[in-house]
C-alpha cells in the first residue's frame, strides 16, 4: 500500500511548503474582498489536520480500512495541488486559479467519500478527524477559490467582485447541503465569508458587505438543513 506513504509525503510537503515558498496572507494591494490576515490562520488547522490524517492512516490496520482507502487518492491530489499553488503564486499567479479549482474538486471527491463511508472501519474518533479536516479544507477552499480569482484580476470593479462573491456564497451553500451535516465545511466556508464581511465593511464597501452578510445567513440555514437531513438518515456502520 504505497498510497499511504505518498499521502504522508504530500501532507508533509504541504505543511512545509509555506516555509519554503512563502505564504501571502493578504496585503494592502489586494481587492477588498480578501479577508484580513488573521482569518488565514485556518490554514494552520488544515495543514496540521492533513498531517494527522496521514499519520493515522499509516498503521496497517487503519491503512486498509475503507475510509482511509477512499480518501487517500483525492486528498493526495489536493495536497500536491496546494504545493503547486504556492509555487505558482510567486511566479505565475494566473495559474493559481485552475490549480485552486482542481484542489477544490479533489477535496469534494474526498469529502463525499468520507461522509459516505461513515466510520469506515476506523472508529468514530478517526472518522471525525478525517471528515473534520476534509470539511474544513473543502469549505475554506470553496470560498477562497473565488477570492483567489479576484486577486489575479486587474483592478476589478464592484460588479465583478459581487459576481465573484455570489459564486463563493453559492459554492459554500451548495457544498454545505451536499456535505451531509459535516460541520467542518460550513464552519470554514462561513469563516471565509465572515472574513470578507469584515474586510469589506472596514473599507466601506456596503454592497459587498451586505452580500457577504446574506451569504453567511444562507450558509447557516444550509448547515441547519443539512444537519436535520443527516439526523433523519440511519447511521452507517
């Protein structure tokens, strides 16, 4: 099962790559929809969570469990994409958009597999670790890919930023409904939208701030609906 070592290697590379390539947490030149720097602390949770998932999945009994087997390949792709995304941010920013979109797709596949597998033969704590990490990673990415797009555009206007923000809200809301009650997805996606709200409100961009606030309400409503649906479904073994 070489895949478990590849997953661990890409998780380690992902965790160390910000030290080598640098990590831009927003600057004064960024569009107003970019959250303030402290909101990017979510990456610390994601990177450490991915490392924990990889380490827990190394032991032979867990490595063979359906849950770890199901998420291994797409999570490996997402982690590889993260490293490439950081490298592209320095030298070819326009490439960060398709790379981020590819990461989000891989994470969506991984999260879907994780919530479908249930405990997946690994116990509730490990299953919660996997779903929580993937949910946070995918939820933040669902909003951040749209914000990332704004950063590669030349002086985007309010209408363009509203369109991108609408895309972020729609992606996070739909993703929340499809995540079957995974708390990590709406929490991280909502955190990103809260960052947009703080940034736009501080800049006096009232239309963008209002859109972000509406987005937060929609995501919260979607999370409650998803939890209610999940509670009515029989638990998977």
